[in-house]
C-alpha cells in the first residue's frame, strides 16, 4: 500500500499521540509533523469564523436584532449588493424584501460560522469543517470582495481563508485535536472511509497519484478563483490597476424612470450603487435642465432637506434615502423612488429635459425626463 495509506487502526493510537510502545514509522512521523505544522493555521482559521459567529450571538447581539437598530446585519448585506458577483445582487435584493427568509438566513449563516469555527479550533471533524469554511470564503469573496476604500480588505481576508481551508481539507489535524482523541478511543475508525474524509486524524484514503490529482484540482480552483476575482475587482494581473467596476470610494447614484407628474412634480428612482459604506451620500442640489441647457426648476440643499418621508418610497426597509441636514441623505445600497414637488409652477418641461442630482463632492448624476401616463 502507498505511504499515505500506511497508518492503520492497529497503529492509529501510537501515530496520534506519538506513543512510546514502539518507534513511529516514517509515514506516521511525517504525518504528525505535518499536523503540528498546520496547528496555527487550523486554530486561526477557526478563530476567524468563530469570531464572526460569536460577535453576533454573544458579544454584539445587536447585529441580530432586526427590530432594534442600524447594526442589524441586513444593513451590511445591503451595502454589499451593488458589487456582488454571480447573481448574488439579486439574491440579496430578494432576501431584503422577504424578512423571514432574510432573518433565517442570517441566523443559519451565523450559527454555521460559529460551529465550523469552534470545530476547527478544537480539531473536530476537521476536514468537514474546513470544507464549510471554504464555502464561506467563496460566498464572502463574491458578496463583499469589491469593498475596501484603501485596499480590497474583504477580498484579501476571504482569499487567504480559502487557501487555508483548502490546506486543512487536504492536511487534516493529526496533532492536538479532538479527532485524534476520538480515534484513540475508537481505533477501528481508522478503517472507516467517512471518518478519514470528515475528520483530520488520518491521511485521506487515497493512494499517492489520486491524492496528487485532488491536490492539483483544488489548487487550480483556488488559484483561478482568487486571481480572476482580484483581476475583476482591481486589475493588476493582465490589465493596469483600476478601481473596479463598482468603486469602493466614490459614490455613484443611478437615476432611472424619471417622469413629470400631472401636478408638475418630478418622480425619479435613485440607487446608490457605488461608494464606501462608511459614509452616506449627500445630494445637495437637484435641477431640471431643459434641452437648451437652461435650468427650468431647482431644489437647493435647504429645499431638499425640507422634504418629508412621504417624498421617499424606499425599496427596502433598511438602508434608506431620506431628508438629511445637507439635502438628501442615503447609505450604501439604498434604493428609492423620490418625488420632488415643483417649486415655481406646474408645467411640463420641454422634450429632451433631464433631471440632475449633484452630491456634496460635486459629482453629477442625470436621467432623461418623460411624462407620467
């Protein structure tokens, strides 16, 4: 039998603890050394995910308080929505509009992080837990990987965690783990394929060539996924560095479905689909611009701040557009239909007119104006 299959249930207890009943074989010794070398990786990988779950359940329960405040996790998900990959934008949008699905998803995800993290730290069902952590990394990179004002913080952490999880899936936990305690008490588990695949106490039940092929396949996946997402978010692989399809630093508001109402007011849909979640956007000026580039109507910061909540029909119950101290205010990911009352007199702007929003940094966002039917 190949070298990595040489640890049987007869020698499992000695291999696990390095017992002195007889000297370890070379395969047993190498396996134990590998487990010791991965000890810090396993414990810190577990701590990262345990930390995410424990913050919500133990140390900062407001993150799971859907009725209590701005720390509720839905707000975090909404900030990720504009740059999410692989259709996750639509998944997040659907969840934000279906409270109980969202709440259940947040609880299940947080509990899975807590359990998988604790299991990795303890070395219990190490490979199964490592596989779960890899799934977390893929999802988190796809959802939050574009964010980070100075660097792609979320991507960097998830990319490293994906590589760490893959290493633990292949390498197991042959030292200082509950898997080893379980194997020592029930040596016959060494003959069980499920135990070898789910735990980390013994090598995978694969000969050298199949193990090599599995390793190369996982390496290829990690390499392609990490490098391709980095290239998409920031370039610097085959293209120059760029700020990404969705900017993590500069706010951008997409205006659409802008129409003139029968009473002369303006209705427009706004979506804050780029920028940092650390600060809201402030729209300090709005205007209707005619085809001759002449301002037909104008709302300054004071007029925009005087709008009421009834002027904002928000798509979601979390991050919202609304009146602020310096015009219209909105956190990242907010979507709303905004109604601006005509200030001077009700009339229909000329064909070719546009609605223009200007934020506090001077960035301009426009949409063509139609007529409400």
